[in-house]
């Protein structure tokens, strides 16, 4: 199982474009999103079947997220989607990436969602857009920007003004880009989802109507959908919007609930979970391929539409993976392979083959050829030969912030008043004695604790106490706190502030007088580290530290796997890009990078 991938800016395609988005069973063939000039009627859900341009149409969809797949591979993955017999691409939009600071937008490069949707259209795929604002998706805070949590009264996913104002401003920008890409404007977007599984949250009955209106008032005119699991099906739906259901095993209750809630309407499984995600320290999830194929056949036999979640999962690059909170907090891994039909590295799987066979029966023509695969390269060992300690790297961070009390990372005065979003925060204070530390459940999520440079232990959620060894004079008590990912699902969304979120007691007295360093690991910081005095790695290096090596590549670089034997936990950077976390507890066994020359890794 691989967990990190960084891909090449190289495209090799073997494909044919003689495919049709509609099969004969749908009575209407040969019209591609890109070539269809005259459009009178978009997707309609007024009868038992969907109708597009008045013709019976079955959605055979697959989810794939532009933010989890390097742009250089978008086309390849979409062609593989077409060759599998799918006619529709379904994508979320990740608000936290597009608006990293309030009012500062990024829709460039890998975040060019307009280009992504246009490309899908050009290749003959329709698009279902899932713009959130909340998307869940094992993505930090379900895609909501962390700066929302600066407001201590914030109530995410409600009509609390602090939330809706931020949604409105973001939707003004996002939807202005999406409106021209709709079906009736000549684009490939045939449907738009209102929020995501609100039925499982449902704390404010005005919220879904608000989001629906936010879409309509900004010019979204295509079919609107909601998507919920069976328990939330009714609660998550809103007047005039088609409810769809999410599942992995089709049960009679799915059909009967859809029928009783909305008789004589098309039935759709918006998320058929082809696999499942993994969390650090947990077992790797696998969903048997034959079982999966059987459920797909059952769904199709019932004349339902389907969307595979995921068709191709990709990677939670950087610090973007989310977390779950049930009995305990568990952070999601970097890989979003998902055991999906197309693997994280873009390879075909048994599931893909089975699905292609199934979906081919729903097409009049034979399916397009399957595009060729990229070879995986086997490079020589990259020797990691230089390092600096974390303590030496501190002079390359932004000025530390001095505060009497500990402050959670979102409320720190970094990033132009938007706080720190991701990564690590170092909290330092002076102590003059040893004793017993009580973290008071205020550590989010994992702290390495030091006296000066001496490591004394790890604190996590719910850790009870820790002994601080006695010593003379003034010593620094240091907490290197890692935000391991914000919970993306459930009722705990408002409680996702990270760092040290309240008083920590030493011998019963709250620690005071902190110096706080932000270690968000942005590329500007990694770049500045180049100017550090890198040393040869001694036999016993001081941890945590930044370690660097060079990967030499002859010729054009190709995709490769990184094995990190002996490395316990940290983050891997390639040429300044944060690929994501590695951790020997698994379930990921190896990481994948790709050779522009690996130059810095850190171990914390
Ligand atoms: C739900 C959500 C998705 C995703 C899946 C699990 O259905 O809507 O975003 O989190 O669960 O992978």
C-alpha cells in the first residue's frame, strides 16, 4: 500500500475518442458535452428516469477530485474513467484551498477547477459539481477554512452570521466561475449538489434552504441534488431538490425510503463507496472486488443511477487529510487510494476490470481503449546526508509571538491575521522546577515535550500526566504540538482548534509566559532553510530535525515509490513541495514521490 505520490509533468496517452456518453438503452447517443451546440433542456428529474434534453439518461458517474490528483494527470485519469464506461465526473470543491486567507483566493495550477471541468467536457464527460461549502471527504475540517475558527462563537454549517457571511463572499467568487460552465450555458455541469450529508448534522433547519438560495441567487440553474446516508435522507433534503442516497450495500430500505420520500422520481446512489479510507494506526480497509461488482449490478438492475465514490482517490497531499472522532480521535493517512477502481498511482485494478465489463453492457459501441500505464521507476537509494536540528531551524520561522497564556494555532497572529492553519506549533516557557504536568486534555493533537533539548515524552488527547525531571536554574519547557488533521465528519466540527487550547498545569499551577513559534512548513520557510548551516549527520543526531538528501535521476524522471526504512514519523518534502506525512505505525508501508530530486525531509 503506497501512501504518498507526486507525479510527473509528462503525459502519455493512448486513447480513442469514438465513445458515446449515452448507451442505446437511453435512446440517445453520440452527443458529447463538447460538441453539443443547441441546448434546450438540462437534466430533469420529473419522471422515474433522468432526462437530458428530454431523452432518458442514466448517470454512470465517478468521483475524482482535482485537488488530489496532480494536474498533469487529470486528463489521463479522465480518459481512464471514460474507458471504464462512465459518462459523468463528480467533484467536490475544497474551500480551504481556494481561500487560504480570508479574501485571498487561489484558483491557479492544481486548483484551476474551471480548467478541470472544461477538460472533462472536452473529453466527453458530464460533470456533477459538489461545491459544499462543507464537503466532508476525509479533508481537513471537511474543506472549511481553519480561519473560520478564529471566531470563538463560530457555528459551522449553520446560519450563524459569521459563517454565512464567509460562505456568501466565497460563493460570489466561486460560483461566478461555475455559472458559465453549466449545461444550459454550453458547459458540462448537469447537476449541482447542495451542501453534503447535512442530514447527519442537521442542527439548523434554516441552513439548507439558505445554501440552496445561495446557489440559485448566484445563477446556478441546473438540477439541484442533496446526498445523504439513509438515516439522514429526509433531514438532509430541502424543498424542490432531488434527494440521493449514499451506501456500500444496497438494502430494501434504500429503495423504499427513496420511493416514499419522492415517488416517481429517478433514484440515484450519489456515493457508492467502492472502498474506504484509512486512519493512522488502524487496519487497512479493503472492500472485496466481486462483492463491489455485485452491488453495482444490483443498483443498475434496479434502473438506478450511480456515482462511484471514489473512482480514483488520489492523495491527501501536504497537511490536508482529515480525521475521525468517535470514541477516540484518529487522523487519516496521506494516501486516499481508497481501494478504488483506479489506484492512487493511476493503475488499473480488478475492480476496474469488473466495472468496465459491467458498464460496457450499457453502451451501444465498444468502450474506448484503456489508456496505457505510466511505468514506475526504480531509482538508486537517495542518501540522506545532511541535517539541522529543529532548534537551529527556529531562526528561519516568522518572529515568534509572546503570550502570557497558550493560544490555539488559529488565533495566533500569523498569516496576515488569519492564524496558523496547519502543521506544527512550538510553545516554550521557562520553568524553575520539575514536577508533574497535567495537560488537561488541552493538547491538539500530539506534542513532543522537551526540557531544553532533552526529549521527555509525548502528550496526546486525553493524556493524564507526565513527569518533568528536576533540574537546576531556569530551563525551557517546550511543546512541539502537531495538528494531525481536523475532524471532517460528525458533531465535533466546532471543536477543531489546534495547538494548545487551554491551560496546562505544572504542579497544579497553569503554565504562563509562552514564546510561540509557527511551524506551518510553508514552501517559503522550506526555501529559507536552504540558507541554514547544514551539517553532516552524526551517529546520534538530535531529534526532531530536518534531514536532506539528493535523488539523482538520469533522463526524464518517472513516478516512483519511496521507502523509508528506519524513519519513524515526519513529513516529506520534494523540492519544497510538502508531499505529506509518513508514520511507521502504518497502515501505509511506503510513500511515493517522484524525482525532481528529493531535498528535504523532516522528522518530528
Ligand atoms: C460520506 C461523505 C464523503 C466521504 C464518505 C466516506 O459519504 O459524503 O465525503 O467522507 O462519507 O469516504
